C-alpha cells in the first residue's frame, strides 16, 4: 500500500497515541488547547480490607474477574508471607469500598487506595504480612502525600455492611508505627457532658445507624463487639476527638 509522505506523520502520531495508555483522551468534538493546570487523581484515604478467602491465588482470581457478587478490585493485595501484589494503578479508581462515608468523603473509591490482606477473617494476621503492610503504608503516604492519620478499615466507613479487617487486626501496632489514630495510654476519662456522637462524627464515622457505628468503633479500638458505649469507649473517644480537633 502506498502512503503519501504528507499523511505519514499524522498516521505515526495516531499510532503512538493509541499505543500509550497514559495519554489523556481528547474529545474530537473540541479543539485541543492544553492547560498545565491539572494533576492526577489524588487519594486522601487508605482503606484496609481482609479477603475472607482461602489463598492469595483465590483472591487474585476474584479481584481480576467477574465474581458472583459483581466485579471488585483493589490497588494492592498482601499475602501472609508479606508478598505484595499491585492490581490497579494508584492513579486509577479501584472498586473496593462501595457505599459509605468517612468524614466529608462520600465517594470512597474515588478518594482512596484499597489494600486487601490475605486473611480468612478468623485467623490472626501474620507478622510478615503486617511488616509488609507498614512498608507499603509508608511508601503510599510519603509518595502520594496521604495524611498518616487517614488509614481506616472497611467497617469504619461502611458499618452496616462490612466487618473487615475485623477485631483481630492490629490497629495499635499500626498506630505505634505512625498510621491511623490511637488514644494515648494516659488519656483521662471523658468529662461530664461529653458528647460521644459529636466525637464520632469529628473522627470521621458516619452516624446513619448509631448502633452499627458503635460496633465498628469498638471493633477497631478495643477488639470487642457490642452496640453500646461504656466508660472506656468514652475515654478513647474523648482522646481521639481532641487529637482530631488539633489537626
């Protein structure tokens, strides 16, 4: 086939654009006049999940296929041995969070990085897995400028639907490494008149179903079930709210 020289540069440019997945789409109905005033999607939250499946391979298959509950994905999966797998680019929107809210964030998937941990939901998390998670959290928070307090569990923002990463997840260890929130050991009791619902809202919890929110809070900070707050819950909440108010 003969190609006129005048059309060859245009064909070459078209082929190069088609082969480059990172070139932004350009609408043929408008003239392209590029502006430098933009950036990539910037996540501001990291969400921890457990897979509730029996192996890394099972989870990799689920996260890359159309399973019975609909297609799901996450940015990262970490095996029990600490091996890390990336399934979705940081700049893309993975389908891991679903409906829910955290603070003012109502579209979790658009604002977050999702990390799945290979865990059946009943077993302790392997030390190598948590060590690997801490390395990944440090990388993500540093490179993507995500606040280190903005590390939460799936149940925290979707308390009526989810329970992962569950009561066995070592949130305190994460906090000791500088991720998430945790009350000071010497935090005083909550004062008279303390409003726990305002504190939960300030920390980020949704209040659409208060009993479910309390269960999520207690799961996270005490590893306990139950839909009613006790004095220790109030002490923890008072400390968390005071810390959140300072930031």
